[in-house]
C-alpha cells in the first residue's frame, strides 16, 4: 500500500489540482540588520519556523508572529500551513548576525 509514497512529499501522494498548495514562505534579512522577517503570500496561512536547522512543523518550532532578532548566525527554516490546503515547501536561509552598531 505504501509503495511509491515519498515521505517528504507534503501531499502524501495525493494529486493537487489548482492552487491547493500553500505558497512557500520568504525569509528576509536586510544587510547589516539582525532582524529576520518571514512572509507568505497565501492569505490566512500560519508560518512555523525553526532556528536550529531542523524542519519546522506545527509541532516543531514556533509560530511566526513578528521579526526574529538574531544574537548569532542561524539557519532559519520555515513552512506555511492552512486548513484545507497542502503544506508549503520548506524555505531555508542562513541568516548572519551582525555585531556592528
């Protein structure tokens, strides 16, 4: 029964038609800034993120609500979810801590 199912496939092998997949989050950091923002173009989506390099989910990481302030260089990963839609792909970015004042 499970043959051919890719465990990394957010749709679990279910064909997705149209726009039923949440948009991949965008992780942004302005040069010289220690603030990192995450956005998603899917209205009503919830973004989950991690700062330890692990894959985020609704049970791993934190729900994003405001800018993340770095205290050291981190790999930030983010995923977006919305009821009734397949989860987004995971976004990943190495965000660099700047100690310049």
